[in-house]
C-alpha cells in the first residue's frame, strides 16, 4: 500500500508530464481506444492516472495503453472467467473509499463484456458510478457504413452453430432498425450467407480493423459480401457487420398471402416464391415458409 500511496499520479502527453490529483472514491467506467491509441480523451487519461487501480479484461492489453502514456496505476484483471471471485474484492475496495477505473480491452466497457454486473453491484452497494464516454466499435461502424442511423439495434455476437444462428437472425429480421453485430473472421462468410438467406437482399457493410492501420469497409448486398469472403477476402482482424433495416414499403403479411395465392394458382411453388420475394423485397425463406403454410391450410380445408 505504501508504494501505491507514494506513486506519482499523472500521465505523459507528447513528452509533457501532467500531474493529476487523487480521485474521489467510486467506480469510473472508462472508454479506451478500439485500435488507434491516439483515440483516448484527456479526461480518460487523467482518470486512469488518478485511480487507485484499473480493473481490466487483459492486463497485457491495457498495459500497452498505460505504457504509451506513462501511467503507473496498478492493474488488476476483471473478466468473464474470474468475475465471480474478483467482483467482491473490487467492491471491498470501493467500500474502503478507493477509486476504481473499469476498462475493457477496447472501446466502451459493458458492451459484450461482464462489466455491467460490477456496475450493478456497485450501484446496489451505494457507490458512485461515473461514465467517461469515448471510442465504441459499434458507433464507429455505424457512422461509416452509410446506412440509416436514426434507429439501430446492437445484436452482439451471433451463435456459432448454424441452426441457432439462423434462428437468432430470424428473430432479428422484423426489427425496424439497422442491425449492428460482431463476428470473428473464420465465421464471417458463413454468417453473411445466413444473413442473406434469412434477411433477403439487404444492403450491408463489413467493417474490419476500425481505426487501425489496415482499416477496411466493404459495402454491398449481403449475398455479394458473403461470396466475397467465401472467395478469399481478408478475414484477419476484428469485424463489425452493419445491416440495413427492412424495407418500410414491404407488403403486410395479408398482402403477401394474397400475392402468393394468385401466384400459386398459375405457377410452381418455387416460381411463386421467387416472384413474390422479388415483388415485396422480403426474404425468400420467409416467403417459402408462408407458401408452405398456405399449401397446408388448403390441404387441411381451412382456407
């Protein structure tokens, strides 16, 4: 403890040492860069330097940031594998009046990490919780995608298994907002193919390595993007996928059924599905399911 009490609280910015006073006790949720270490706010630097400890997902990752800015605050791991053990220890430090800075490996904490449980527990114990906004991969991808930004839904990581992934995508298909999700490189092509099958010909953007040296944004329809990545487009790095919302002018369910009945009266199921999907902009899989339901209703004598 003596070493912590005697350490110099400050950071170094462009060769200039900046001293900061000790922080009041509480939990400080600090956004950190998603790639480029220059994307850090002055308030975040001051908070990281002034805190008693920095709770982070991976100390090696956070040490690259603190080392860049000469910050000597001790680091302690807090991640999904040790949270149950680490959280009570952090709460005990808050109870002693310490200031704890919470960071993730990159971006804003609590987005796809266990930080919300610590925030909830701190709030329930009566401790102050302060948010320091900054970088976010979700927002960075959203603003460069060129898709509607007035409403968006963050879906996190989709399931790894295809059956569960397709079920999740089907559940997301009717949300009237731009979809934003994370994906790993090895699964990217198959996820894009599933998105194309379930959502139809929606516009999308695949954002790779945002703010880093090899940043890349590919735009196009889902099916084309799926073909690009299946054919060998770069899959190294971290990805954010942004998908356009459903077409607002798409026909209502009753209209789709009426169109299907007319089409089925003169064409095969496959041809009718293709015709209605093209006319409405709805996914072929959705139209196919409606066609099967109509055929079953006719066979059962209910329609």
